[in-house]
C-alpha cells in the first residue's frame, strides 16, 4: 500500500512534468535575481550565498505544497485514502515521500550549479547539498500540515505561506548556518547534526498532525 | 463537607457561561484599571531615573508585561484550542478564538514598545537578536492562527484546524526560540531571574503592578470578546432571545 501510493504519485507527477519543472525554474530564477538586485561584487555574493540558496529553496518547496493533496482532494481520492483501513499516518508519509522525490530532489541536484554562480568553493557546495538533503524532507513533512489544513479554502496558497513559513525558520537557520560555517572555514558538523535531529523529530510527529488535519478537512 | 457544590460543567455550556461572563467582566476590569493607575504612578513618579538609560527605560514597565502576557496567552490559546478539539467543547474553542486577538495585540505592543526603547538604548530601531526575532515569529504564528480561522467558513472546521495549528505552533515555539538564540544574540542578559534581582525595588514594583494590570485586562477583554463570539455563533439558539431581551 505504501509503495503503491508512492509509485502512483510518481507516475502522476511524471505525466505532469511541466509542474515539476516550473518549481525548479522558480528556484533558479529567484537565486539569479539576488545578484541582479545586489550587484556583482564577488565577496558580497559569496557571503550572502548560503542565505539566498536556502531562502529560495524554502520558497520553491512552499510553492509546490499545494500538489501534495490538492488533486486528490478535488477528485475525491483523498477521501477514499483516509477511509482505508491503513493508518492515515502511512498515507501521509507516502505522499510526503513522493512529494520530496518529485519536488525537492531536483532542487538538491540543481543547487550546486547555482552555488557556482555565487563563487562558492567545492567544499561548500558539498555542504550545500548535504544540508539540503537533510533539510528538504523537513520542509515537505512540515509543509504537509499546512497543505492539509488549507485544503479547499479560498486563497489557500497565500494562507499556506502564512502558516508554514514561520515553522520553517529553524530549518532555514540550521541549513544556512551549516553552509555559512563552511564558508568561514569552520566545521558544519554541529549544524548538520541539528538538522538531522530536526528531521527525525519532524518525521515522527508531523505526519500525525497532518493526518489529524486531513481528517478535519475531508469530513 | 459543604453541601453546596458548584457544578463546573454547567458553565461549559455557552447558555450558562454567557451571563456569568457578563458578571465577571467588572470583577477583572475594575482591579485592572486600579492596578494600571497605581503602576503608572509608581513607574513615572516613584521609580528613580536609571543611571545608564535615563528616563527612556520607563518604557520597559509596559514592554516587559506586554511581552510576558503575549507569550503566555499563546500557550493558553493552544490549551483552550486543544481542549475544544479533544472534548468537542464549543466554549473552549470560542475562548481560543477570543484569546488569539488579545495575544496578538499584546505581542504587537511589546514589539512596538521594544523598538521605541531600542532607539535611545541601542541607537537603532531594530536589532536582529534572539528575543526580538522570536517575538516577531510569535506574532507571525498568531497571524497564521487568526487568518486560518477567519478563512474557514464552517465554524467547527475552523476551530479544529486552528487547534492543530496552535498545538503544532506550541511544540515549535521552543525549537524556534533556541534556534534563533544560537543564530545570534546581542541582547542584554535576562534581568529578572531567580538568583539575581538586578532592579531597584520601586522599578520592580511598577513592573509587577503593570503585569497584574495587563493580566486582569486580558481576562476582562477575553471574556467580553467571548461574549460577542457566543452571540455571533449562537444567534439561532432559543436562550439567546431571552438573554438579549
């Protein structure tokens, strides 16, 4: 059931490739806007790069949150999924995993290329990837709470931003902290460990909140 | 053992709570006004001028209570919202909704007064330090709760969705607080702690008087606000016609 649900979501996403690409291009465009707005000085760009990459990743993954449950809610599939004998917790985990693979992995892959634009060293690019790899699942799973709460509401997209962005702040701080530490030449290990701890805690608790929110929204 | 037992569950029904709240409001509003006047008097005329910060430190007499109350009301709101969700208690959910506005206002006051105090004390209106930033985030959490509730038309769904959000927020508040603290700290150390009380007694008196005033004020205002919410939600109920008439 778990594997089937992930597989189904991946196929659905594959048939709507343009949506996924739009998120990736959004990520690329936002990061490219910063040098244009701030100026091309190399030192300045290098010092703001950790924050820029992470904020852009945050916004890009937030944009795609509506897709976790949105389509299934509209055609009634979600109701059936909540009614199945399997725990809703697993349904949520499967959909979050699919969302992570579809919408976040491309960001992790493309991020080092964007880092090159900001003149980051190879060492730093590696930290960017590791921190995004640890941090983006947290974004997906916490974001799923907001996505579930706002199902079928007017102006759901703006509302999701209001609900979810404050909850993303620790991930932003830990993630960009790790990259910043590498830029300044210290070990990013402490930040990455904090990020991993956040990942574990949110993977355990957030799906529970999401399934509660789903049951409220679907009934 | 006294024979007179109060049936507390009775007041969980809006029909019974509505008149009770009406009677309780003056009990909190009047002492609040008295404490406020006393606190203002002590704060402005009795407390000495600070040797470092001059007169401007007097802003803290309202800033600190507002910040405390703003933070505590978030927890209270989450507790009420959780009770309302878990036990399907209408009144608790209404209380959560009533508290959210007051809490947001106090958080806003603490941000504004903090900024007004920061200008003479630090030379800038805003510093990105741990406590300021986490108060700002608390404000965002309040705004999220209020806008989620107001954008859901179905009252029952709004209450429950708000409860999930408030509880998630309450779990997140310590995480956010510590992450922001590790991120940066320029703020002066905590002045009020158990071991060291680094304040002139009259300053502490003014602050605690105003803290009491803020407390009683928020109870009174929340009760008044919950009465309006009851009137709005229960306007079809037969008892409402009698209570209003």
